[in-house]
C-alpha cells in the first residue's frame, strides 16, 4: 500500500473536521451527562448532576444535525467509493491483503455514518427532563446510548484502518491546508448547482 500523501478535496477536509469536532464534543458531554445521572453500566463519577451538561450536549447535537446532514449527503454522492461497495463480501475473503484492509476502512466509514445518524435521530426523540427525573428506561434513551457505543468503536476502527491503509501521510492529508484551484470555496455553490442540474436532467 502506498504511503504517499494523497490529495483530499477541500470540502471533504472541512466538513470532516467540523463533523469530527462536533461528534467529539457531543460524545464527551454525552458521557458526562450519563456519568452524572445514570451510571448503570459503569461510570467514573467525574461530575455531579448538572442540568447545564444536558444543555451543552444538546447544543452540540443541534449543530451536529446540520453539519452531519451536509457531510452525509456529500459522502454518499462525491465520496461513495470510500463507503461499503457492492463487492464488500467478496473482498472480505481476501484476508490480510490490501483489498481486505481497504474494505474494513470502508465498513468503518459506513458504520460511523449510520451510528451518527442514529444518535442524532434518537437524541431528537428524547425529553430533557428524563434524566433529571430519573427516567432511564425510555427506548429512545437506550437507542441513544447504543448509538454512541457504536460511534466509539467505529471511530477507533476508522482511525486504525486509516493508519494501516495510508499511514501517517493519509492522516496528515486530512489536515493539509493546501488546495487546488478547482477546490476553491467560492466555487462550491456553483458546483452544487451544477450537480443538481445534472441530476434533474438525467
């Protein structure tokens, strides 16, 4: 597998960074909320019960809803090759070969997208008073917890597979500030218009 630094589209880098920041913030504040009120499945006892933690977690979730939607649509359209492919089951049989590692990376990418969607949706169906009132058995709360566990493991696999497939150069490429002229932000709106025009005129 080549370890040369690949070029990543600027929009991918920006939306990925924003998404990662909001997911990390939501995960940390979400754990603190769980650690404050629930702890049925273990906890660290880092904080006391604070309603402000729920508000902060909800704020991260609010912004994540919009950023994730844009990132997910972009990933499904422009970066489809980085998600699960039609030959996924076939390539999974090629254990320890490059195609196998690439497939695991694509699976982790797809799983992370699905898990974040599940966390955002389940979060919108929760009531802010559930945890302060000791109501821990609502189905949507369980779905929310499960979604965040999946996110944790999928991100861990995502990072490990990214390092395995592309090494440090691949990681650095996501934070490189250089971009090609055709990637300039002022062209993004026009590119979106052109894409819709092509879709509507197929």
